[in-house]
C-alpha cells in the first residue's frame, strides 16, 4: 500500500495536483516508517522514509506550507546523514543529502534566514563537488553541481556577499557552458545558460553600484 501511495503522489507531483499528492505521501509515511522499524538494519527501507519526507517537503512548498517544508527537508537530511555514517561509501545517500540540503537552502531563503540558507547551500555544494569528482563523465552529477553553485550564488547575493555571489555564479555558468558544448541540442541547457548569464549580469551591476537587493521568490 505504501508503494501505491508513493506512486500516486509522484504522479500528482508531476501533474500539479499538490494537495492531493501531499495526502498520498502523508498516508505512505507511517507505513514506510513501520516497515523500517521492523528491520533497523535495512538501509533501503530507511531511505524510503527519507525520500517520502523529501517529497512531502516538495509538495508543501508548492502549497506555501513553509514550516512543513523546512521540517520535512531537515528530517530527510538527517536520515541521509545517518545512512552515510553507517556506510560512508553510500553514494545514493550522499546524493539524497545534497538534494535535502538544497531544499533546506530554498526553505531558509524563503524565510529570510540567509545565514542558514548559505550554510545549507555550501554543504550541498561540497557534496555535489564530491559526487561530480567521483564520476567526471556523469552529466547529471555535473548539472547538479552547476545548480548548487547557482543557488548558492543567489543566496550570497541576497546576503550582500557580492564577491562570493560572483564566484558562485561564474562557476555555475562555467559548468553549464561545458555541458552545453557537449550537447548543443539541449533546450534545457540553453535555458540554464540564459538564466546563468542573467544572474551573473545582475550581480555585476549590483557590485558596480555597491548594492545587493532581494530577488523574487522562485518556484524551486
């Protein structure tokens, strides 16, 4: 039954049925926790609980439930950290933790906790660097690294750390340029590059003026 609720939740997340999808994830969570409790050594069952918390966080953000967003991402991160502690070679847990920390960064940024957002993004970026270095030919890992640098740059810009923001924006742009050079048919990468150039230009203008204003809340 838990798998059914998760599958329905995933489908509704993609379809934009956030309220109904959140209900399915909430139904799945206690079932998954019960399965995990039956065998505390089962890493996959424990990961399923963390993934469900992460999905709840995603749904809650679309619904504007900011406190639930942060709580869910923090719980997902804690579960991934425990899995990494038990098995430092667990790359899947490392990827999950990077995603949860990125989610925390978004949630904290939305709450104007810019110090907390930057801390979360820095940890996510460090993990993304490790994952990309371990698999240099993995396009997804390199794309994730570019995204974390972009997110960190936006948070640093909001925090008025324009020097740091420029470094992160440039790194994100550099990574996406390399990805696009290898796949010029990718519309998604072209859009990311357009976004990267815009973010870098905005930061450069603010640096020239000596100011750093707030940026609009994004849907991520």
